[in-house]
């Protein structure tokens, strides 16, 4: 098991769009498995590659990390792209491993169609609803350099400024290894 430090949301790598993956080799498969380890270690349900310092279009998710009345899905997506969105939107409280202990309701389309490649290089087109639609949209946003607080209403964003400033300064507790906005490594302080 290999746990990788998670980058604080104010580190510049998280504002950069990731690059497409052209070659699936052993290193990439190992990296994806390390991402799963890192996500489970932090009790997350999704993680994007740039959150652990690699600016490539890869995300992992496991919706079993949230209690549901149906079996969850564990997926690694290479170069995911959202092909279509439902008109209907739903509110759901989101959090993010790069923004510790910050939770806010975000409105997003309830159903999406996603195209991606798996670690064996097979192409998939899937329809995502419920929590899978939510996590996929949150993580694909990461791959495009978008953080979930940027999707809050202007009022909510204004009200969140104080909390976000504290996170930018590293003034919070976390129980998994992190890289601060200035590049400093902190094992954990919880
Ligand atoms: Zn996130």
C-alpha cells in the first residue's frame, strides 16, 4: 500500500487543466492503485490525479464509501469526458480531500453520460446517476482545474471566504499527509 500526499486546493497544480493520457503502462496502473490507497486512507469516495501532484487525466472513485441501498462501483477513469447532462439538477452536500472539513451544497445535473478508458485500455460509455453522477462531475471538474467552491452561489462563496482563507493558510486539522499551497509537506496534525 502506498499513500501519496494530497495537495491543498490552493496549490497551483489544482488550477491547471490536466493533460490527456496517451499510454497506459505499468507505472500508470501502479499510480492508479496508489491513488485508490490514498483515497481509502483519507476516507474519500473520489480522487483526481492532480490532487496527488500528477497533472494527467485520471481519476479513481468508489461509491461503496457512501452507504447506499444498491451496490456501489469502484472505477478508474482515464481521459473521462462528459458527453451529456440531464436538464434536472439536484443539490447535494460536497466535500473534497483537498479542502479538508469544508462542506457545502452544490447544484449539479442529476444524470450524465460519461466516456472514459479503463486501465486495460477498454473504452466505456456509461450513464451515471445518484452518487456516481455527483462524484464523477466533482472529479472531472478537478481534471479541468475547477474546485467545487467555484460552483457555489455568489452569496455562499462570499460567506465561505473566511473558512477558505483558513484552509489556504493551512490552519486546519487533517489526518492524512498533505502538501500545502507553498509546497510544504505535512504528515498530519489531527
Ligand atoms: Zn475534490
